[in-house]
C-alpha cells in the first residue's frame, strides 16, 4: 500500500471554518493509500512534512499556494520551495497538487503566492482539477502532458434528501462570506433593480473579515436577510431544501471549482453561477444556469422563480451525484496510485 502525506491537515481550529474536503479525500482512498498524517494533525504548517518525509511515497498538496497566509508563512514558503520540493524530487517521491482555483482569492503576498502557484504547475508530477477550465489553464501555462492532468468533477457524498418542505426562499446565497464571492456587488444590483427588491433573499455564512461584514451590512436592503454565522449541517439542509434558487456571485477570475456548489446539488432547486470553471461544466450537463455579467442575474431569477415543478431538475441532479461519488475517486486517479 502506498504511503502518503496530505496537506493541509491542521490542528488549528480557532477562526477556521470546517472544510470537509480533506476528510472525504482520505476516506475515499482508505485501503489503497495509507495517509501517515491522517490522525496526526499539525500546528506547524508545512514544516510538519519533515516528520514524515522518509516514509512517504506520495505527497498530496491542496491550497499550498496559500501558504504565505499562514503563521510565519513567508518563511514556510521559502523552506517549501527551496528545500522540501527539491528533496522530494531528488528522492523520487511523487508530488500531486490539486488545482482548486485559477489563482489565490486573496491578493496579500501575491508575488510569493504566484511563485508557489507557478512552481506547482511545473514541478508537480500530477495535477488534479475539478473543472475542465483547470485542464486548459494547466496546458496553457505549463504545457503539461494529458496523462499528467487528471480531471474529475468535485465528488459528492451520498444524499438522501427530504424535499417535502415548502419552497419559501426565492434566492439563497450561502457559504463563507468573503470579498471574492462578490456578495457586495449583488447587493448593489438589488439596490438598482426593482424586480430583485420584490424577492425574498437570504444570505447566510460566517464573515471572516469584520471590515467586509460592515461594508455588506451598510449596503443591505430590507428584502435581504443576512445570517452572519456558521450554519450546522441539519440547518443547512433545511435552508437548501426550501430555496427556489441558489445563487453564486463569485468573481470568475479566480474560481474554478466550489465545494458549496457541490453541496447545493440535489435539493430540487435551480442554481445560478458565473460562466466559468465547474459552473460551466455543470451547465453543459443541464444542472446549472450561468451568467457572463451580473446584470443577467435578475432576468434569470425572474424566470426561474415562476417554476413550480422541480422534479425534473431534481432527477438530473441526483443522477449526476450518483455518478460522481467520493467512493469512485480511486478509479479517476488510478494513474497516481499505480
């Protein structure tokens, strides 16, 4: 069995909103890969790699380009670039990087982040992406071979969803509230659009930045309810089931795939998002509606809010979910495992 190290696996929980991606990734490969650090989360960032280096065959890196944002992140970034990666390549250990975004969402330490991003594009043995735009980006920027790039849609957990509740939320926006998600731009649009002002709109998720929270709250209109809180799974399921439309207002210059998009499928509602990355992929499957400009959103919302029968979209979504379960991940990355 291959021995692997996965990043990040952090022991720090303060001010960190849970992301189940790493847990699902580890669980899906159980019995095929032994993740040496799965039960040993770290509080020293990428430096933790040294503890497992000699025993590791494969390194799986996620969001490593955001390393400069961590504690002593600049120092960690240079140690990772100048020591860890060269040691791994010299030792013939495989480096696997999952390309989650076109570029880091946050522009802080942008030069170091760009350096890490470009190094991972060129030095990784394999690159995983959950969007076809990611495949094109890797080929364009790094001229990588087809068998070095592995595409599969963001995997799903099994869902058995109760759809019996009344759909009494016209538009739902949910997830971590951050500037790159364009929430403030949508509120501006609502302020300018009488049609949108007649809709029942709910925004829910934790603001990580107090300044951005104050900006959004100051712009808010009477028909938008904002819940600044982490939403537990049982409550999230209820809200998703009650929504007619789930809206994503992400800036399309950075987003490729979205865990929130993945979690939103299967509730018998319509999804609207920017015409990029995984949103564009799912539009081809008939599962998502996309827009090129935010001003197109009001027309889409008005059209989709009149729909009363959600059974067709529900069936399409469930068929797609069944096809791309987390348990099917090993067959997609068989090249890496072999």
